[in-house]
């Protein structure tokens, strides 16, 4: 039997492989280059490229690609073979340092949000040496950043890497104030839990809404949903277990630390959770995870659905982003310490996050905004669209005692002045887990639960990193100039708690009363993507990103355009799919069933002339009313789509889609779903929720 340890990372050009295949001086130069973010000397790049190519060819690779993450939200790759012409009509396998470090690709069909004209086709990819190359489907994949001819970022990775540099700079300033002279760098780490649905491939192919949009646009609630909670953490069915086994093996070969798998709350819903990694590597791994999930699913005659809300009335799928900060010496900065100085350091970093989340709650909401996620947030165990922080009773009590300068706890009976009196020793798990909170402290990390299942984690972590970097910068500016560090530290923490406690909420985020309370506190409730996105380009947010060199102002405006365009395109596809299904499948099926009922009724009346209130009569009347509503819904939706054609401003177009098109879609669906509950199963043209959710 082959052990996991024997093949884990076997398709990754990792540190162990580099040590074996690179000369010591080349290896050491590469590592120093990576650690200090410098460009790679061409002679060293040539040696790395040669070793990488030899390793890949030995494992069966014939091509290489610069693997990047454009603004489409998925990955992109262009394959080039290693072959070059040799003597006598032969070929040789070559790969140069220039080809490794930089590539050129046609950027004309990727979203740019006006950064470049369509005829300006050239784009460049640059090797991200901090993320290991790997072999996928016989192709050497080199993780890269993607930029335009003029240098603007056209991808999700470049801003993420910039944000990691920003938070490293500011966190190091703060750590030096606490005497951490041995620390050379700080990085953020993430473990991204991934939720998904599995449906049978044959059933999937019978639903055009799933094929074209990834979610069901029609579907009546089945007799059984997730009410009995029997699926959550239940025994995994053999067919699903076989899929999970193959998925784990494929991910482990690629060095992805897939750790936990289980059934989720909704029928046919599941989750995979990895061990945390450096944020940019976690982003790469999560993109790989989603891709491999879909490939492996097909081998088992499944289709893996990553849409945030593929089925109305049951749980949607999210992606829980477990975020923390760690030093190169292995210290988690969100791990409560055992000594007064460590506790003070922990509390300062905790306060930086509290302040960052409060001041930039709009950006956090923007970072998870999408047409799909709008259907999920605030429904069936997803957090609400209001951003808040859960700390738990113990940490909350500590912060209150600092704010009010009152004794903490029953035994301590002393004021909590930072660095003067002894702070309590916190246990690792200072709180229970609040599943209703969008941003919950879970012992030594924060779990950001608003991300949708199909999203790249880069956007949310770019915001988190940059917002916290800004607050740490302000803290360092203040404390570096303080006459008395301990007094200034205490006053700073007390002030942050007082000014930003409104963002802390330890109760039930699903309760309607919380939304009213949040409004009283002045917290934002941005229910839809068109409501949220304008906040991205507000002056304070442009200033945040430009000052930390994460985005240029042009890059921000381009992303604003891209995100709005994506929202409109997706809802437009959904609306056209609804019209098509209603006119070509649902309404014809209803008419056919009505004809059968009419024929049956006429046959009965031929035998018995005194028939009143029969099943056929009542059903025909009901079908007639609902069919009229459904057809009117089709016409209303077509009119809304026609109205959108005259709108050229993308902001106004997105609002039209939200207010007019989605509203018309909802009306059409209500009528069609009611018809599903009446029409004979023999006539209903598409698989039902019962077929999709319970067939496996």
C-alpha cells in the first residue's frame, strides 16, 4: 500500500526538490532573492529553469505554462512545449531562464475595465517565486502575476502580493516597539474552507439553468429539505467517499494540505478544509482545489456545483477564510500570550483588526460582492450583509475592563493597565464559535465567513491585509513618538475600544433584531452588489490602497467597472436562460398536461353529464391562472431585458438589473414553481429538487 507521505507533493517543484537538483550556491541565491523580493539574476534563472525542466520531463511533462489568475475569477494558462529543433530533423527539450521568469500572452480578451484598448493585446506574466511550480495534467505550471503592457495589474494575485508586503512593513514596525529584534518578517496566513454541492451528471445535463448559470432558476421546494438535519456530519455515502478519496490524492500530489472533509447541512452539500498556508499560496491552492474538484467529480459521474446558491430554500455554499498573522520565527500574533508583554502585544494587534474592520467594513463587503453571493448572504446559515466582529464573552470582558478601567474578573481585582499590572493568561480557545458572525475570533485567528464558494480568496485578503496595515501604520506612528510607551499603549488600546466597540456583536447574527440594532449603531447593510461596489472607489478607500501601493487609482476604477460588468453579464445570462426554459420547456409541458386533463374531462362528461368540481376542472382552472401569470412573467422579463439595451452607463445598468430584471425573474419563478406543484411528474420537463438533491 502506497503511503501518503510517499507521494505528497510529488508533482511540486518544492524546496526539497530544489535542494536536490540545484547547486548549493544557486539554491542559496534563489532563496535570498525570494526572501528579499529582488529580481533574479539571468544566469541563476537559467540554472533553475534547466533543473525545473529536467524534473518536469522526467515526470512526463511535455509543455509548460505561466499559470495566472485574471479578473475572470478563474485561472488561465497558455501551453508551450519544451521542444526546440535539433540536428538531423530531431528535437531537443529546452527551457530558459527568460522563459521561466517572464512570459507574454494575448491580454485582449481578459477583463481590463478600460485600462487598455482592445487593440492593445500585449500582456505579461511574471514568475511568483514564492509559490512553487507544479505539474498538472502533464503540464509544468509556473505561478505568475499578470500585468498590462503599461504595467497595471490585470489579475488578482499582484494586488494580494502587494498587500502582503504592506502588512509586513507595518507589522514589523509595531513588533520592534515590543523588542522583537529576532523577527525578520511577518506574513498573513489563511486556511480556506471550501463548500460545494455534488449532483448526478445525467440529471445535471437535463437542466439548462445549471448548465448555463450554475444554479437552478426554477425549482419548487421538495417535501423534504434539510429540516431533519440528517445530512450534516452524517455518514458519507460510498459514491461520494470514492470521489473524496480521489480528490484528496490529486490535491496531495500537488502539495495542497487537504485535511478535513464532511457532509454539510444541505442534502448533497459537502465541505473540504485545508491546513493554513501563507496567503498567496493559500490563494493558489484554493484555485487548484476548485479546479480539481470539478475534474474529479466528472470522473465519478458527478458535477461539482460551486455557485453560492444553487438551490433556493436550502443552505448556500460559502468559503470560510481563516486569517491570521505569523512571524518568520513561528509566532502567531493572534495567539494570546502568557506574559504581560505578550498579552499587550496581542491586544494591540487585536485592536488593529477591530479598528480596521470598523473603518473599512464597506471594503470587506465589497470584497465578497457578486451576483451569486447576493442570493446567499442573510439566508439559511449564511452571515448577514452587515459586517460585525464576534469576540466572545471573555475577550469582550477584558476589553470592557480596559475601556472602563474597572477590575477584571472575580479573582484579579486589579485594573488592567497595559504593561503595568499583570494581564490574565488567556486560554487558547477564549470563546465558543459563533456560526452567525461574518467575522469571528476563533482562538488564534479570525474566520471571515462572508466569502462565496466560487470566489477567489485574493480579493478579501487583499482588503484585510491592506486595512490592517493602515491601522498598524497609524499605531506605529503614534507609539514611536510617545514619551512613555506603556502609558501611550494603554491609552491607545482604550481609545480604540471606546471608538470602535460598535462593530463588536456577540449575539445571533440571523436575528432580525440585529439588523435594526446595527442600523442604530451606524453599521452598513449593503444588501446587493450594486449597493456595495460604489464604496470601493470612495475617496478614503482610494487613498488607502494608493498610499500602501496595493492598487493605483486607475486599477481601482478598472476593477469597479469589471465587477459591475460581471454582475450585469451574469444576471443577463440568467434572465435569458429563464425566458428560454419557460418558453421552450415549462409552458409547452403545462399546455400538454392541460390538453390531457381536457381530454380526460370530456371523456368523463360523455359518460356522466352531471360532473361538478372534479379534479380535472379544479386543476385546469388553477393551471390556467398560473400559466397566465407565468406567461405574463415571461413578457415582463423580456421587456426588462429590452430596457437594459438602452443603458450605457454600467452603474445605472447594474441598478436596472437589480431592480427590474431580478424582480421580473422572481415573479416568473414564483408562477413556474407553483405550476411544478400541480403538473403531473410525467409531464414536468426538468428534474426536480428532489431528483437533484436526493438522487445520489
